[in-house]
């Protein structure tokens, strides 16, 4: 069986959706399925395990407003059509991208079964115009695509509720993203005194606040900047990349570590005091699940803390308003100061994450919806 996965970018872009697409493609291969991945050629495609089909695109919108929205060129449309013809089924990641729209339309034209995995709902941008555009796009594009897909997967119960209501107006499956337990897990034995990353000076005893994600508006970078400015007693370790540059904020307690390998990221989870993700318009970001698996307390923007009802008791949600970064920063500070998980609670959270979030199980669920016969788990 040949499964075509379509996303807006490859993993090298650094976003959560493309990381999920990469994990699932590799799982498809391990399960004996021929995995093909089509995405924008803006980043380096995977070099092994997955057959890559880079699509010629331009991405002017992200450079202006930080919203990734690659636009396909004519030769990209032709390449996608060729792969659609050769594939047995199609897995599309998120509805609001041109590559996703093209893939769903082509799947209908070629009579291929399509599984749509929806990661996000609306994004409350600070700009009223962008908020209105996003709301309209979900009405005009996202909801019709959800109805048109042969099967729909949500990776967050809150995204499901926002887009199809409760009770849901269409059939769906709730499949959480997985976690690589070989990399992301608690430290064995007592936690050592954490060392500062290379070339960074952090006073012993200073609490370390870890951020992992794209450096874009929706991830709450303005909130992080405001928080770092008035909480000099905290050290902020920033992992990611994007059009916003935390290293240029002029704040001595903000350390831009750039993109990190999974192994290095796991060490940062184990050495930090909190993961702080003051983002908006999210489903269930993969970094939250990875932090949980490492036993790291999480403060995140609402409603991501409720994406998995079974995990909600360990996650502290904060109301984030991008039009009021100072007020949002104060609420984040209150959450950081008041959240105190015991060692037993952190261990229970890690056990839950490692048992509940499994890439193989998620991939099997997607393949079942795609109609593929695969090996037993």
C-alpha cells in the first residue's frame, strides 16, 4: 500500500504540524507501508525512510506576518497530481493550507480515500483583521473540508469542540500525537544539579523557564518578552526559530538556543523548572506531551491544557490575550509561582504520557481510517 502524506512544510521548518507528519510517515514505513511525503520545498526533505516529493512553492505571507502559508507553483500542482495518481490513499495535515486544499480536491478527482488530520482551530491574533480573516477561513474552508474528507482525525478534544461542536456534527476519531519514549522520559535516579547550556551563564538556583516552538506571534512571543522584562529572577531558555528574534530583545535573562536535536531537547526538558508555552489557537502541541513525558511541569495557554481531559489535572492553563501581553505575562507569572507538582505527581504525569501517547498506535489508527492493511501492533 502506498500512502501519500501532504503537509505545508517538512520537519526542518521547525513547526509542530510538520514534526507530527514526519513521525507518522516514519511509523507508516515501519508498519510495512510505502510512505510518500509531499510538502513545500522551502526546507530540506527527509533523507531516508520516507520518499519525499518537494513541491515548488513561495511563502511571502510568513515573512510579513509570521503565518506560514506556502503557495504552490504550477509545477507543484503537477507533481502533486502525479503522486496522487500513484497512491492508494492520502493523509492531509490541517485544512487551511493551499497544499491541503489541493490534495483534498485532487483526492476527490482521483477517487482516493483521504484522511484529514486537523491540528488547530481559530487563532486569536492581536490584529482584528487577521482574527476576522481566520474566522472566515474556518467557515469557508476548514468546515467544508472536514465534511468532504472520508475520515477526520482531531489531535485535541478542544479543537474538535471548536470546529464540529458537542455533540459532534460529523464522525471523527480523537487520536493524540505520540511521544518517542526512548528519548523523552524522566531522568533515571535523583535529578542532578542542572548545568547551563554551553556559552550561557545562569546563576545557581535561578528557575529556568523553557520555551519550545516557532518564533511567531501566535506562540505568545510578545508575552514571553513582557514576562522576561519584569521577572529578571527567571532565566528563559528559548528553543526554536522564526521571524521574531528573542536574542535581539536586549534582555540578559533571555537565551536563544536556536533549533535543538531531540536528544538535546530532552535534556533541556529534564533540566528546566517549567515549560512555558503562552500560545493561542493551538490544539495539543507536541512539546507539551514531550515535556510531560520528561516529568516537566507545564504552563500553557488555554485551552491546550484541556486538549486531553485525562491530562488536564497536571497542566496549568492561562488565559492569553495577545492584545494585552503585559496582563497575560502577569497571569503566566502567577501560574509559575503557584504551580508546584510533587515528585510523585511529576512521576505519575510522565507515566501517563508514556503510556497514552504512542506514535505506533496513532499511525495504526490513521492507517485503519485510510483503509490499509498493516501489521498487528
